[in-house]
C-alpha cells in the first residue's frame, strides 16, 4: 500500500522549499515526476535545457522557476524519475547509465514527456481542447476542487489500497510512481488480490449458480505493472495525471445478483456516507465527488440496479465500469460523465482499489429508506394497482411476487390465492379467529393496532421497472414471495409492513436464514413471516432439474411450490391481529406464530441475532430506531442542499436538472 505522506530524502544541494496554497513543496532540478507530497498542486514543464514546476492554485497557474541545468537532459529524458533519485545527486553510480539513456531517449518512463497534473472544473466542460500536437492530453488550467481523501473508516471497511501516479489501460493498471521504477528501485508495485471475488453466470433464466458451470466464476486477476517506453497509446506515452478525478475501483462478489450487491457493498458504503460505521461509531462521511468504477468481469456491462444504488451516494459523476473508463478511444477528448474533466481520462494522481465481498446483516432497511428519499421525485404512482391515498388508504394491500417465466421457485397456484385473498373480509376474519392467546397482556407500541376495512391482493413481476418496484414496495402492507431476489424489496417497505417468505421443499434453514429472516429481525422495521413447504405434494420439479447441467445441491431451492390458501390466510389473519404494531408482533413472535409449515403448524425456528432480536426488543429501542431514521433523513436532506449550494443553484438549478437528465439516460 502506498503511503502518500512519505517524503523522499535527497543529498542534492539545490533543493529549495516553497509553499503554495498552504502545501509545502520541494523544487528539484527537473523531473517529470516527484512524490505526491512534493508535487501536490505542481506539474513539470520540459523545455530545452531547462524545466519548470507549474503550480496551480485556486484555478490559476503560478510558475515557480526551479533550478536550471545546462546539460543534455530535459523532462522528456528524465521521464517519470524524480531528479534527486536518479541524476548526478544522491545516486552517482547510476550517472553514466542514465546519461547514456538520456542521450538515447530510452528507458522506462522516457516517453513521458510531460507528466502534468490536469486541473479542470465543471465550468470547463463545454470547452473541449483538441490535445497537443504530440497526441497527449492537454492539461486544463481552469482549476478544480478535488474530492477530499477517503476517510480512514471507509478506506478500511471498503478494503482499499491506494496507488499514486497511475494510468489505467484496458483494465490494466500502469504505475508511473518512481518508487517502483526498475532503474532506481528493486521494489515491486503492491498487488491487489481478488482471488476470492467470484460471480455467477448472468443469464435470462435466473441465478446462474444452479448450473454446473455457472457458479462462482472467478474474476480475472488484477494486473499492476510499471510503465515502459513502449506504451501503445499517446495518453500513456505522455501522461497527464488528473488531480480532479479520483477513481475508486470496486470489486464486488456476485455482482450480477441484485440482493448480493445491495446487502454487501451498497449497505456498507451507505453506512459510511450516513456518518456512522458498521459498529455505529460516528465517522467522517466520504466525499461524493469521487468517481466510482465497478470492476465488472471481462468488461461486462454494469447492471442497472448497481448504477441506481451507487449513483445515490457518488452523486457528482456517473458510475461506470472499469472497462469503459480504461478503454482506448480514437478521440481521447470524447465526452464522459464519469470524470471531473468532462472527457475521457485514464491517468490519475491517485487511484483507490477496493474490494467488498461479505454481506452486511443489518442496516438494510436504512439503506432502502435512503434510496427512496434520494429518488423520491422519480418514483412513479402505482395507481394502476392501488389507490394509495384514496380508496385503498384503509385497505390491506397485498402483493404476490409473480414469476411467470421462471425456471424455478414460482408459486403455481397464484391465481387461486389472488381470488381467495381479495374476497377476505378483515373484520369478519378477526371476529371468527377471536382474540389470540399471544395477545393477552401484550403491549401496544402505537396505542392501538391499525385497522383495515378490506383486503386487496395483486400479482406483480419484479425486476422489469426498478423505480416502479421501489414505489410499489413502499406503498404495500404485505409482500408474499418465495425465497429469492423479490424478497429484497422488503428493505423498501414502510415501518410495520410484513414480508411473508415461502421456503421451497427441503430448503435448509441453515442456508436460507442468513438472509431476510435475520436481516429484517436485526433492523426491526419490517415484520417477517415464514412458510416452510414440507409436504412433497406441494413441491414441483423446476425446469432444469433433470438436466445434466443442473447442480444437484440446488434441486430443493429451485422447486416450484403450491401454497395452500389456508396457510396464507392464517398468516394474513395474524398480520391483521398484529395491526402493524411492533410490540404486538413481538408477542406473536415469542408465541411462534410467525413461522409455520404448509399444514399451518408452527415450525420452531429463530435466526441467531446478536441482541436477542424481537424477543428482547423494548419500546425505547424502537423509538431510538425511528429517531435514527429521522436523523438519516436530515443527513440526506443536508447533502442534497449542499450539492445545490456547491453549484450555486436553487431547488431546480441547472446542475440538478443536468444530473437528472444523466440519470434518466443511464437508467
């Protein structure tokens, strides 16, 4: 890992210190590269017989004339090697070799004629230069405000390593850091291990892990190499290191599974952005002006849901793929919404490589609420299914997740359930059931349970329209789904809503309950109910079950199911009895009525949660959770206002409209 505060020592008697913009820098004889501490805000300008450091402050260039050497060298010959490290000062044994290399114009880094820092601003995007005659990028001197360094908490929890003076070429990372230049150093660039990052085969038939050759495909290894004299593209031959664009390149396990992305990298990143880490400790929030780059395997495209998730955090520039960011362009000034310069940039003063692979089993409802707030102006009405503010305001709104073309895990008697469900009379059902035993002496969090006058049940296919799915999840009271990606929409449901998860025949609790049962219990916002299919008559073979390409270990998970109406009805009556009240649900949970099989009998199961879960929840804890959600909403509101203020705009400023247009194009 690179230490950006490390300073190079030198025996040179020509070193002089000066301070520009509050940053202490050392001027050396001449080089195309120095340590990031020495060159913060500076760039090297090579001329015949002399060199200059150009130091940019507050959007304007101030030239500081360094020592002039009347010899055969120039920045072009010294390339990316710091002067005091490889010229006549401090390394006399290398002098003859370096003089020869300089005269020949060869050696690693020799092609780096101008290792210049690029500075740009939002206002410069409309003016795109054509580049210099040598084909290298033209540095923009209009000034910029680079993002703040990634705070230590985020750096740690996102599994990051920092690299300086690096270009990214066709998904390879090319370092120009002199610390790793073979002419003066025996040190190798630190590697970045992604051997434990895998993905499942993306395909139109669901999760690819059910196929023999579709599970846990390893992503390509990360190539980090030193720059050479034989770089193929002009921008690597003459690198312009952007100080304004700070890429965070992220590797995510199981990138093509919406639940896995949400439950691991997105939730972890949201926790840092909200200002509290995984343990609830207050931390500095990351700067949203970083450019997030997803390392999709083999250059595959970024999933739509991933862009939607992460663009709510990294709000300045569009999330892109490593393949797109590092591609060689015919026109290197091709417009880009992922860089501060507004055009294609591949060389950077700082690059962070990060890796997140483990799921987070709490904070998911918090992350879901953030997405709803961020996209609230884009969420459509769901009036084609429910009149949420009108006639259906006092209706128990039930959605059954439909899988009409699924190869597995479909509820085959969906229409039967819809017909019977919509005929329910909630008041009559409560009278017939009577007061449940668990309700005697049960506390009420709201004072009285929520009463529903009618029940309305509809089927919906999730995954076709992301924004509609979020709006629908927020509006409904009950979601019924077999175990799978549809269940992740429970993270967007309102406080006191219910998720009924149906577990296919012989699906093992040890595997299934590391997901929604545990996650929702940790968050204590959405009420969780379970049905276990234990009668083989209610299990049906999936499409690929008899095929040789199917993995036997997933036979049970992929079974289609028949869900008896009497069992779903039993849960719906319990949901009516709870009335969206958290403390009444606590009593029902302790009685075990939340978990039943396909005969309506209780199944003894509770996920392992650290704080005791629902059985130990108190009124004070529930109040604290609601207060935390209000505080997070204020954080989001303040961040949104800060974005507008930074652009000098009001509620409907041009920058916000521009961002909205970019997001619409992206989604």
